[in-house]
C-alpha cells in the first residue's frame, strides 16, 4: 500500500513539473523574439559585422575594432539586463536609449 502511494505521489509531482514547464518555455521563446529586443540585437550584430569588415579592409586598426566591439557588447549587456528586469522584454524608452548608444558607436565607424 505504501509503495502505491509513493508511486502515485511521484507521478503527481512529475505531471505538475511537466505542466508548469510548457508555459515557461513558451514565455521564454516569446521574450527572446520580442520585436524591440530583436531590433536592437539585429543592429548590434550588423554593427559588429561592419567593424570586423573594416578591420579586415584596414579602415580600422585592430585596437579600434576591439574598442568598438567592447562598446557594442556593453550595449548588449545593457539590453539583457533591461530585459531581465522587465520580464524578458524591453520598454520603448529602453529601446530608444539603446539605439542612441548604438548610434553613437555607429558614428565612430568609418563610412
């Protein structure tokens, strides 16, 4: 009788654990692909690609490239911190701030 109760209890725990994981997974996916986050992250990726290209072409020195990449990564860290505080997304004000930071970095890249 005790063995059956334990098996039933473990089964119930497993069902609850699986049932609660599905909404968390769906929420995590939505948050990672939130339009404001996706836009900022896409800009960061494009800028880093441009920086690597300019270093290869000699428009930027390696040191300049490293410095610009560090600035881009700092913006990425800010974006992730903002998202962590806001339940997985960033607000419009945070997006404006991050885009302003990215614009300043972009202006340092030779055109």
